[in-house]
C-alpha cells in the first residue's frame, strides 16, 4: 500500500524562514482540511528566558487510526526549537479526524506555524 502524504496548514500567512510548505505540500491542503473534525488551539510556551520565538514552523507526520485519532506521531520538519516542536506534537495528539475512506491515504502531516495570524 502506497501512502499519500497530506498536510493541513494552520494559517494561510507565510512566515519568513519557514520552509515546512516546500516540496509541493500545498497541493493536498484542501483534501486534508476536510478530514479535520476537531482542532486544538496551538499554544507555544515562552522559552526559559521569557522571550518569544521568531517566525517558525513545525511539520508533524502521523497516521489516522480507525477512531480518527492521530497515531505514529513524529516530527518531520523541526522548528529547531524543542519547546515549539513538543507543543506542536502534543497539540496534534488532541486533534480528531474523519477516518479517510481512501485506504491508500495512510500518511498525513500537519504544519504548525508560530506566530499564527489566526486562532486555530
């Protein structure tokens, strides 16, 4: 079975220095958005020094189980900031998805962008 990688963009705003959208990810956005049935707000904790992170993104890869929960969650594209990567991974674990009817679509990815121009 060949997996199709899909992606859901948390915000339409482009973030300088963020390359999580590269490689043709935009082509599958609409299909993946249709599968999202519950979104958890993406909240990034302040870093230990209290400053905010510059514009960055994290791409989280995952599969969807028969109950619509993300499984096999992994960081596919790091923001190079551990706190942001962990926050994105933990946020994704709370998402719920419609179970894809196309069994070939077994791989998905979600992109979290910080700062976000909209509340998810």
